[in-house]
C-alpha cells in the first residue's frame, strides 16, 4: 500500500473531514471484522492505525479515479 | 483430480456484520445452481472448520468461494468471535482447487500459503475489503446488499468473479471481469448517480477494493484442459503461469527492468 508524505496525508484528511461535514461519509464496514463511524474514521487516521491507512488509501484512490474520469470528460 | 462439476460456497452469517456477505454469496450460489453447477452450500453453522474440512474431503470440489473475516494469515467463518477455518499452517485441504476468498488481507500471507500448499489458483485481497450501506437501511449489515443502494456496488463487483467462473470462464478471465465490474460501478457513481450522498465514498472504496485484488496461480505440470480452466498459458507441450500472474504484472515488470538495464549498459559500453 502507498505511504504518503505528511503534506499529502494532511490534504487527504482535510478532504475526508470536509465530506464528513457535508454529510457525505457513511460508516465503513470491513471484512477484517471492524466498522467505523465517521468520528472513528478520523480518529483512526490521526492515530496512524492500519485502519486509518486503509481509509487514506481509499481517499487517494477516490482522487485518482476522479482525475481519470474528469480527463475522460 | 478434484470434481469439476462442484463448487463449495462458505458463507457465515453470525460473525460481525456478516449478513450482507451471507446474502451476497447466496446470489452467487443461485447463479451457479441455475447454470447447472453442483453448488455445495456451507452456510450458517456449516461454515465452521470441521464441516468445511469434511465437505472438502467428502465432495472434493474443484472450486471454493469463501466469504468471511480474515487477516494476513487466516480466513474465518461462523461465530462471534469467528471460528478460524484456514490458516497459513492449515490450508492443505485446498490443494488442487481454485479458491476465491472475499475477506480482508488474505493475499498477504494466506494466499501464497494456499498456493504453496498446492492450490491451482487463488484470488483475494491485500487490504481490508470494505463496503458501506445506506445508513437509513433498516436491515443494516444484516440484509441483502443487493437491496441496498450503496452496498450492491461493492458486493456485485466482488461476486462478478464467481459469476464468470460459473459461466465457464478461465480463472484469470474471471479476475479481470471482477476488476472491470468494479470500474463499471465507479463509472455508475460518477456519471449516473453523482447526486447520491455517498457516491464519492463509493468510488474510493470500489477503487481500493479493485486495486487490492490479487490473483496467484500454480500452473506447473497441469494437463491441457485444466491448464485452460485455471487460465494458465498452454504452449502445446507445457502449462505456464499467465503473463499477468500475481495480479500485478510482477514478472513483466522485472523483465522490463532487466531489459532496460541491459540496453543501458550496452549503450554505455558502445559510447565508451
């Protein structure tokens, strides 16, 4: 999995917080047996847990996909 | 050789948040049954280690599709906490079979151990496979994800691999069909339903799930018909791993790096 610079990580966290504030983040369920409420999402990321890393990875993937789709038009 | 007409489905329902996956695999089981497959349904209390081991010994299915919680080195089934079914040290019963585990992280160590134990092919994930449901869905994670606006996109993408196997596609083709289905659903959220509150979250999760799908193959020594079933490359005399083996093109990348290095050294020597 990708590792992110502190600047990139901060950017991704801000995007997640923004979408939480806009009511655009639902609780996440995983087949690792854990579920995360929106408050827990941010907490996991800030504590640097593997679950937090997964959430950052999802956010980075979202960014990549939106770039791909916007370029396609 | 294992029985090519049989598929085993392992689908617990009492582990944490397992209702969605339990019903998702019911769709995959029904799809296979409707196509005439002998679908062995190891669900609920049968989704425990001894039952699954006995089922493998007694039925010898060529194919196994398992859903449940997992980590790098294990896959689990029924119960809370869930009962462990396969571990890196206990997966010998999967030899000579094609395995798909819809579970977290098993591609890191369990998948390679399954191949090492003699399985013909394995597909699984190297991150925590994730999904969301509509928070207003009264069934929560206990219901059929195909009836949830959001969860259907994740589970349908995952199931596509098994729909393809049931259609008779080679395993590597089935893996690609699943990857393509994730992308189709990403496009759906971007082009057709961008106004749904969690559409962007779905795109991120679908892309992460898609890009963490890993396929491993064990083609050496296979005879021609089975070589094609697995999706290996039949040269006319022997069976080789497919070019995209390991799901990440690792071998082609290494070859490309080697070639570039050789060309670079040659160019440098000629210049001197």
